[in-house]
C-alpha cells in the first residue's frame, strides 16, 4: 500500500527537476528517499537537485551512495565529477570520469571534459606555487614569481575592501592560477575578449601584464569580487548583477562605462544577460558590462548596507525583482535609466 505514494512522489520529483524547480524537487526526492533510501535513481535525483541549489556537500554524499549501489550509473558520475572538480580536486574528478567511462562506448561530452581535465592536470603539474594562507597562487615559471607576489598584494587589499562592502570575509583558501593567453583559453574555454574567469578558482591571463599593471589589477579585483559574491550568495545572482558588482569593485575611474552607453545603438535587456556573457561578441560584451555596471551601481546606492542581505535573499527567490520591490523599484526602472543614458 505504501509503494504507490512513493512512486508518485518520485515521479513528481523528476517532473519538478526537469522543469527547473530544484527546491520542490529536492523536497520531493528526500521525501521519496525516506521510503526507499537505497534507490540509486532517487539518490541521483536528490544529488542533482541539491547541486543545483548549491548544497554540494549533500549532493556529493547522495551521488557517492548512488554509485556505491549502482557503479554503472553514469549520470551520477557525471555530476559528481564536476562537483569534485569545482571543489579543487582535479585528479579525483579525472578518476571518477575514468571509472565511469571504462567499457562505455558513448558519452562524448564526458569524454571531452575528461580530456580537458587531463590537459589541465598535466599543465598544472609543472607550475610554481606562491601566495599566502588566504590565496594559493600557481604560475607557469619562476620568472613570474614577482608578478605572483604583486597579484597576492592586490588580492589581499581587495579582500578587505570588498569584504567591508559585502560584510563577508571568506575563510577558505582561494586558488589563483596565472596562465599565458593560449593556456587560459584552452582551460577556461573563454571567449577571446576575456582576461579572467572564476569557476571556483580565479584564473587569469597574464600575457603582457607587466606592461599594463593597472589593467591587470582591475582584472584581479574583478575576479576576486566574483569569488566573494559567490561565497555570500552561491546561487540566484544573475550574471549581469554578478558582473556589474565586479566592475563596481574594480579600482579606478570608469569613464568607459558612460562612453560605451552613450555610443550604444540599443540596449541589451538585462533578462537576456542573466545566464552569462560568453556568447557575446567583444562589442556586445562591452555594452553588457557597461549596462551591468550602471544597474549594479544603482542597486548598491539604493540598498546601501542592505546589499548583502538582498544578495543572500536571491538564493530563495531566484528573482531580482522580488528582492527589489521592497525597496521601491524594479529592473524595469533600471532599464529605463539605462535607456536614458543611451539617448544622451
């Protein structure tokens, strides 16, 4: 008599997960697991939902349990490998994928990812190490140690400045990796206009950095800002707000923002920028960053000391407007201000 409700709950959980409702999916999967705690598919679903919600500790446990019960459950290995990789253990991520793919003929995406991880691990094996307890810096050769020391100082200063604005001071060591442009592009798969990336680690392209120290410092602070916003609010912050905050925290004046908006022929809707900028051309990205900087600046000004709580609240609402409405404005107001600047 109890099996049928459990089956219905499991079906509802998968439906919720496929529709993007991770909160409801996580609740339903855990409810179903209370009746069938050793069901590998329920553990898989619970792990995926938890991962989408930013609860990677629970997700990892559920996925490992699923694989212990059913080692050939490839989707569990696919998600677990990425969780382990994001936590900084490239070697273990490689091992998880290698076990999953042994004797498997297909899974091209996993094979492609495995090959990228292998190349990254091989590249990093020859790197030098520096930094302090807060930042672990890796760089390609001893000739870059002076640069690494400089970046360490920039990071330390920015850590306290950004921490004061966000009221958050991450305690865990943050990995920072310096690359040539070619290696940066190979590892991050970033567009050619990008000079930095944050994916749980700060990755920087430092070709020619010594000839333009100010530009390097801006990129370093920009990526640290992403890391600290992520620590405060691991999910729910749209890419345009993430990028806008990162630009706002960069040192120095930003005349390019006003110039870019003044020269733009049209506005890119903020909603279309919520998932990231990687698909944009260089010119489009410039406009997107300028828009994001102005929009984030308006939010920071209006919210003041309430900014950290607002960002944390986005984890549960997944809607910027839901968080802004209590402050008397919405993203539509932000976009009207952007259009006005573009008409000047």
